[in-house]
C-alpha cells in the first residue's frame, strides 16, 4: 500500500504541477510562462517526485511507464493493475483540485479545454489524428528508452531523475503544439473527466498511443541495452 500511495501522490503532483501551470500560468496577463514554462513544469514534477518517492515505488506516475517497465522485465505483472489504478486516481484527484482553483476566477470556462489532450480541431496546432497518434507513440517510445537506460544498473547512479525530468521537458517542447502532450494516460484522464465532451471522446487515443509507445520502447531497449557475454 505504501507503493500505491506513493504513486497516487506522485501522479497527483505531476498533473497538478504540469496541467496547473498550463491552466493557471501559461497565458497569465503580461507574465505568462508560455509553452517553455509548461514544458519545464512537467519535467520538474517528475524530477522532484523521482527524488521524493523513487525509492518507495519507483516513481512511475504513468500507466504507459508501468507497462513499459513490465515489458522491459523491470516490473512484476501482479502490481501492474494496482499501480495503474493508483495513478489514474491521483490524476483525477489533481484534476479536481485544479478545477476548484481555476473555477474561482470569473469567466472560467472548463469547455475551453482545461489542459486536455486532443487532435484535429482540438489539437493546439490543428494536427490530424494520424499526426497525434504518431507523435504520442514516438514520444512515449523515446521516454521509455531514456527511463530504462537511466535506471539501468550500469548507468551513473543517482542521476536518473535528472535525465528523466529533462526528457519529459523536451517531449513537451516538441509536442505541445500537436496534442498538448500526453505520453501519460493518467495525466490525460485526470483533466478530461472534468472537461467532458470532446476530451472524453478523444481520450482513447491518449491511452492507446502511450501504451503502444511504452511497449515499443521496452522492446527497443531490451535489444540495444541487453548485457552481452
């Protein structure tokens, strides 16, 4: 239960910090943090939590990461479902807190998106479903390769949180214009349940693509990173 609690609160922090920066601070008048700030915020949530709870649960914070670590031989199958449930509940709890904060401002309109992920008309840059699918699969694939490599016992010890946090920052710098960046079904679900409508309708892609990407990343790392005799 300690592991599941750590995953709950870790994912809560990721969604509150990352999506909170997008909803509350990205376009704040005159001093908004913009896409660069939002990208950095997502990276910082993972970096800080990796140091805080990495020794407790491994700090997955993401169903696609848990699935990828399982496929990479780093995580037991019997803990997969409880981890995913804890992550999704943590994301929804953060979405609820963010909704309470954001709705305290006059003129707040949750249907404007609420940092939800989307494609087509709901992509920040108007990118197609195919573009969104490819982006999410490729970005999650690279994320898993970095995670598996940085946490390999042969890698420099103690530096994995930095590499993983910076990787997530880079992923957001690349892909926010395409999908608002998911690479994490729990992050997508946490805000979509409050945005409703199109965000729920398009949520399937932000479960399927990251998990497929996580599996591909695990397969690639098992090929390139396996120890040779």
